[in-house]
């Protein structure tokens, strides 16, 4: 975005301290990025370590590492939840069923955990923007 363009959007990015997140790196190697994502999947059933094996090194991507990369934008008090968690816990603030109906192809839904909790929407279940 250029200076003076989408001012409210840029102000919100600054307020959330997401500038680092939305500023693309000047140079990167797509093969390394693909290797990172290819190795970021769990190796055992039910075990999800937040790290990936890339070029002989373990690359962590847990909450602490991401917050450090972003300049520690989110500081929560003990027992405090992030905005996403707060909205999700409110009965009227986060309607998974409505979101699933909007984003998923007919007959598909969020993948659910063993406990029946909402998970993620699988790529094969998502509609394209043209269909929305």
C-alpha cells in the first residue's frame, strides 16, 4: 500500500503492531519456504511440535518466536485471553456454523477434533472467492 492509501487499514495495522508481519521480505528463496511448510507437519499422531526441519536446522514457530519476530505486539496478563479467544468464547461473537456455511462448499464444514471441537477448514472444503 502506498502512503495515504487505505488510511484506516494502515492505522489498524500500526495499532496492532503488525507492520513487520505485512511488510514482505525483499528477498527469499521459495524452495526454502516450501521445505519449511513440507516439514512443519506432525510426525506422530497427536503430537504437534511447533518447529520445522529446514536445511539441517530446527526452525521453531511457536507463539514466543512469532511474537519476538513481530516485536512482541501482544502482552497478555495472567489469565487474559487474546481477542480471538475472547470472541470465540462469546456465544454471539463467533458463529462457527455461519462461518463454515460462508467459507465451505456445500456439504463441507470445519474439521473437528476427537473431542468434537471446531478445528480448521480443510483446503479441499473451501469455496473460491468467485463462488462466494
